[in-house]
């Protein structure tokens, strides 16, 4: 029990710091996305690599992360504003935070985020493969299935400037990284 309480305090500490350190980091070169599986709300296994052809924002979050919870409703609004314009948002959290996918659906509905496409990361394997140890953390993935950047910390996702910036990233890096030729 003490171990679990310490883990929650540790996660809260780093999640509160994440909001202060937010920023976008675009890599010099894109890199392949891990093929590690995650599970959708129906328990079906899938991988980020299964969505090649889509421009993806993979948002790693935690139910114990205050900034993560605070951004759920505006992330939901962002999804509804951008889904028809080629932006796929996938929210991913560790399996040990949930009793069932129904519990996650209820929490998302409670915070105005019932339209979000959520996935369970068993054992935090995918987050570990990406080297992600704090929430929220967004991985930017181009249509080739390559990671080209990250956003650390929370955002006001439905802010017009944020939406415009995501569209700029999609236009500039969505098909792949510019070549040095």
C-alpha cells in the first residue's frame, strides 16, 4: 500500500512539473515507432504502426496526473475540430490504473472527453519503449509511421493558436521529414 501511495505522489509531482516544462521538440531526423501493442476499449490489440497513413498525436496520460485531467475536455474539443482534417488523436494510459475499460470510459465522460479514442498500455511497455516516464506527453507521428517530435506537458488543445500549430506541423512533417538534398 505504501508503495502505491509513493508511486501516486511521485506521479503527481512530475505531472505538476510537466505543465511548467511544456514545449514542442521537433527532431532532426524521424525515427521508427515501436511496434509494441496497445489495447483499444474493446480489448483488441493494435499498434501505432497499424495506423500508417494517418497523422497521429499519441497522448500518454495518467488518471493521477492533474494536468492530464484538466486538459481532457479541451483535448476532446480539439478532436472534434480536427478529426475530419486528417488528425488522429490516441490517448494511451497504463493498464494498472484501470479496473476495466468501462471505468476509463466513465472517467472520460465525467470530464467531458467521451469522444477520445483511448488505449491501454499493458505494463507501460509502449511508454517505456518511447522512453516516456511523465505525463502528459504527446508523440507526433507522421503518415509514414515515424516519430518526428514530441510535446511535453499539457496544452490548451482547443485554443486556435494550438490548432493552427498542429496543422502547420502536419503540413510540414506529416508526410515525412524534409530531406537534406
